[in-house]
C-alpha cells in the first residue's frame, strides 16, 4: 500500500465560523490561504438545534469558490434540498442517514445530479449503516462532535471509529479498486490533526481553529506540517 503523504490530505475549512457579514471575501481568503475544499454546514433548526444558510447562499458563494464546495446537510428531510444544492453549485453533498426515509434513494439523487455523495455518521450512529451502500459513496463523514455548533471539543472515542471505518473502506477498495474518502468533522485543531490522520482520516473539517485566528494561512500551514 502506497504511503499516504501530505498531498493526499485535504483541509476543508467550515465557513460556519466565518464572518457571515463578509462570506464571499472569507471564502476567497481561506482558499488563498490553502483550503482544499469549502465545507458548507447547512442547519435547519429541526434536525439540529441551529439555523444557518441554504442553497441561495451557496449559489451566491459559488463564484468565489475556486475549490469544490462540500455541502454537509444537517436537515430533515433531505431529498428536495439535495436537488436545490446540486443546482446551486455543490460539488459534494453529504447527509445524515437518520434524516432520510430512503437512504439509497437520497444517495442516488446526489449521484444523478452529478455530485459526489457521502453519508455522515454522528458519534452514536453505528458504522454498519455504511455496509450496504458502499458502491454509492464517494466519501464518509464522521462527526467527532454532535452536530449543530462549531467550537465544540473533539470526542476522543472517534479515533476508534475512524479506524473501524478505515478498515471497512480499505477492504472495499481492495475488492473494487475504488477509494472512498474519509472525512472527520468537529473539534479538529493543529494539535490533534496528526492523531486523526494516523487513525485513517484523509479529509479534515476545521471551523473555529481556522476562522478563530487572524492568519488563516498560518493555521493551515501548521496543520499541513503536523500532517507531514
Ligand atoms: C458541526 C459542523 C462542523 C463545525 C466544525 O455541526 O458540522 O462542520 O463547523 O466546527 P469546529 O471546527 O469549530 O468544531
Ligand atoms: Zn460540517
């Protein structure tokens, strides 16, 4: 197996912690600072107890986003919004299986719209939910906090779950030849990103760690150094 090096890792700043009064500039600045993806947290005050932004904001930001937009849907139900976000310029769309009546159908909607598809597992959601839909997945997103808010602490038990999912995805890759990305979301900082990578993650969402500092490039560079 080829050794994972720094170029295989992707850093996905979550604009949940950006300045909402200047979102376009924030997206441009964090891409200039080295972001590989823009993580876009959609909350509906129903699936999670918080409310953020919808497809119109995604469409408005699309011209600023010269890297893929990674839409994380924390909404229930999901199917209508999948279609709206695909039209609004989403490149990847992930949702929580608890929020869809028909998970396989929702994944197909994402793929049919030409986007990469993924499932998001909350800290208490079991890994086996992935098993029957692996062929539909481009990515798995593991929550390392309970969804709804930025700035929470990384739940250490997630490291065990990352290893379990890594094993499952490696097994799938050896059978199918297709690699599924493993993204982790919540409480990721410069000082824990290496442990999260060692457990098997390749894509790292970070909101408050990046937007909470004045120099986004300094934080992203420190994260890459920690990964290297
Ligand atoms: C939480 C969101 C996260 C959040 C991460 O529901 O899905 O993407 O913004 O924020 P930090 O990095 O501050 O934990
Ligand atoms: Zn997220």
